[in-house]
C-alpha cells in the first residue's frame, strides 16, 4: 500500500513523495527530488543526497601525486576498422575469463582472437539494456546526456543533434557501413509491421552517419526474441568484406550479432540437459558458443581477403545478463539493475602491429569512439565524453578513472539508478532511486 499512498501524497507532482519516509526531501518543490540534477553552490539540495553540491576547484595545474601518462609511441589503426558488437554477452562467460562448460571453453575463436589483441579485463557498459547502451557508445555520451525525442520512452529516438562515430569518421574518408537484422536499427529499413511499444514505426535513428546499413529481414520486437539472426548477418557481412577487399575502399563497419539475447534459442548439436533456471544458463552458454562460430567466420574472412593486415577489429557487447546473481527483482535477465553482471562486458582490440596484452585498467564503452578516432587521427567531436585508450593499447600508462552507468526510468521499468566502479575495480557504488523500495 505504501507505493500507492506515495502516489497520492506526491504534493508537488514530481514523481516522488515524502510520505512514510519517501525519498523526496522537499515535497513542495517539483524541482527537488532524487532524480534531479544538483546545481552546485546554490544552497539547495536538489537531488536529496548529501546536501548542496559544490563546484570542483580548478586543479588542472595542481600535482596530486598521480603518475603522468607515459608518452604513447606512434601507432595507427591501419586503413579500416570493424566493430563486432555482440548483444548481451557477459565477460565472465568467455573462455579467456576462465569460464568453461562441459570441461571446455565455449569461445575458442574469441579466445584465439584475444591472444592476438589487447584485452581490457575491466570494461563496463553505461546502461543495462540495448536502447540506452548502444546510442551511448555510438555517441560517446552517458545515457542522460543523449539528445532524444523523449526520455521517458522504452525506445527513444536519437536526435540528429548527437555526434555519432560514423559522422566523425565519414569526413575522414571512411565508407561507413552497418550490418544487422534487428528492430533497433530499423529507421526506414523495416516493414510497417515493426512497431515501437507505442504503436508507431520503430525509429531509434542509430544509423545516422552511415553510407549504407543493411538491416534486411529485421523482425518485430516479439519475433526478434525467437529469431536466429546470426547466420544471415554473417552471410551478408562476408559478402560485403569480399566486396570491400576487391575495391580497396577505406571502411568503418559495425556488425551487430543478436545472440545470446533472450529468449535463448536452441542449436543443433547442443542439446539442453538441465531443467528449470539452470537450463536458461545452459541455453545462454550454447548461444554464446553458436555466436563464437559466426565470429570465427568473420575473422577467417578478414584473413582470407588480406583485410586483417590493415584493419583494426574491436569486439564488444552492449551489456550482460543477470542470471539471479542478485535476488529480488534483479531477476535472470537485464534492464532492471546496475549490478556488475549486467555491466561487465568484453572490450578486445586487435590493432595492426600492436603487441597483445591484458590490461587491468577500468574503462567504459563510451571510450570506444574516442579510441577509434585517435587510432585514425580523426578529431573527436567536442560532445564526446569518453577518452582515448590508445596509451593503454600501446603499453603505456592510462590515468586511473572510475566507470559510471545509469538506469533511466522508462514505461517498461519505471526506476532510476546510478552506478560507479572505482578505478581499481575493487568497489562498486550502486545508488538506486525508487519511490517503491
């Protein structure tokens, strides 16, 4: 009854109440509530946390005892860049992280790729679901900083005011290409049956800046959850790589592979032998194994065409999966928490001429675009908030920084939270704002 009564006793109608110990510290001012941004030094605690914020002193010229970054040796990304983006892939279910099922790694191809690459062991997503995370890393902005048509929306449209990675790369001579088959990349590339949850045509506008984006055979939201899209995406990507190798055109490509997103599909030769919730994890693991084979096909094609010699390849995921690591409403899936199992993702860079390494730095998905820009000597837009990881990729020192994440309210999950992983990856601060708990 308390949540219901709090809605009744929300005097300033800002979505939060002070009733029965509720989180609103001033229920007579709609600009004061836990979801507000605190303006420094105005004498008001807008977000009801720790009093009024204070502006940070300018410490640009002060020495706080941190080691200066090591000067990075000259390096470039080659001619091309390919981002393989796997949906819902937890870092700790990769063989390179020590995970096994049936006495062996599920990901022999990714493991072999990692041995040729720079692996960031502590990479974190900025959001727990695809419609918040993908626009975040494509624009190097935290979810709350994105310019969208409507924030309180399950699948918001990214406005053209945002600066995407492709928009930064295209003026530098890259042919910008997307390969996918999923409703989040629909825009004008899907049939009329692919609708947003409000009944309107699906249009997230994530493809802005692309010279071409093949999103053929994308399904509706319900159909996608029972789709095995990977083989058709791999097939058209292989054909595109053949074409690009023959033309010798400079390219930047994003390839989205939807497995292992729920509902997890079964695959030939991988019988499910468990029951109940254990079977969900087994299905998920076999989806990863299935995807590993498709990734192997893409890597083989790069080798066969000779593109591997001059193409930077990055493997990432947009978020992980819950699997009941935390109880309650954390659940088995994703989108409803900011626990580490949902945020900890792969970030693996294979850069031509760069020695393989395993890095302990805490990094973020918003660092993806600035790092690619730095590798190819492209000036990053001023709106990007991530940092270049090139110093770490070439074996230098990367100043320690935390990783942040946000869960923004939406009709599908009307809760808000913020998260910080400390720079040493040893502590996780999780601040959940909810009027119900």
